[in-house]
C-alpha cells in the first residue's frame, strides 16, 4: 500500500531538496508527474539554474514563497512542490 501512495504523492515521503542559488539542476525525477500544460517545455529544457526564492506578500500579510528558475533562456516561477522534479547535476555544486 505504501508503494502506491509513494508513487502517487512523492512529496509526502521525500523532503524537497536543499537548493543552492546558482547551482545547475536537471529535470530528472517524477517526469510523468510534470504539469501537462508545461510538460514539453520541462522535458526538453536542458540544465536549469536555481535563482532563489521569490516571496510575494499579499494584501492580507500572508507570505507566499515561490522559487525562480532560469531554464532554456527563460525565467520560470514555480512553487516548492516543483523542486521535487529537480536533481543536481553531478560536479556542478
């Protein structure tokens, strides 16, 4: 039973990686779970540079923490769950 849940909800069992600003990553884990609307982009984007947190403070004072990536010549804003797809490129951090 745990194996099925682990496959469906990997974020429940894996800690998001500790990201280092300026380090190179690749989309390597759970590719089948990539968002359908951007799957083609992320599957073919090549190396990704992690640029750090991007924090939005809403009018009600609530902080929303997102993460900024540079991929295929574009800046992309993702939430923390997307970090589960990233894996460090060996020897690059």
